[in-house]
């Protein structure tokens, strides 16, 4: 059911400062968006999954975001296995849900339904 690990969603107290830190370390900024008092930045470090930095994410643990082919089918499959999912959330590439797991691990699944929207943000730098 789980596809590739596409994103590591990282909580940030200061997205601009964290973005500066990781770009100094050699990271590549994909986008840095500020809208409605929300800052979200995507960066690449090496060949691994993309990092998404945001101040909106509650807690201190990152969320590992895995792609699935069909979000509704994956949610049903998890339910059939006795696992509930958390609330849905949106990000540039599609809808997602967090899959509760033992603390402190955080995992989410998403269906890539808005690749064009996410890809169209490439190069945008609001901060």
C-alpha cells in the first residue's frame, strides 16, 4: 500500500532561518511561499525525499509523507486492518491523512493529485 517516501514534513519555529541554514549547507530551495500568515518552504538535500518546512505543523516530530496510488482505498485498507486515520490536510501536491503510530513517530499518506500545482511553485521565493 505504501509507495515512495516523497516528503519529510518538518515543523519550524522560523522557516526563513531554517531555510537559510539548509541552503548554506548545500540544500536547493524548490520554493518558499508566504500566504495568509503561513510560510512553507520546500528544499532538497541530496537525492532523498523533499523537505517541507512550515510553522503550522504542531509538535516537534517530523511527518514522513508516503505516496499512495489511491488515498480513499488506502484509508479503507487501513480501516480494515483496525487502524484509524487522522484528519485530512492539504499541501501543494494533494490531500493527505496522518496515520496514527506509536509516539514519537509520525507518518502520513497522500495521493498525488495536484502535481501541476506543486510543480508550478518551483522557483517561487516569497521570503
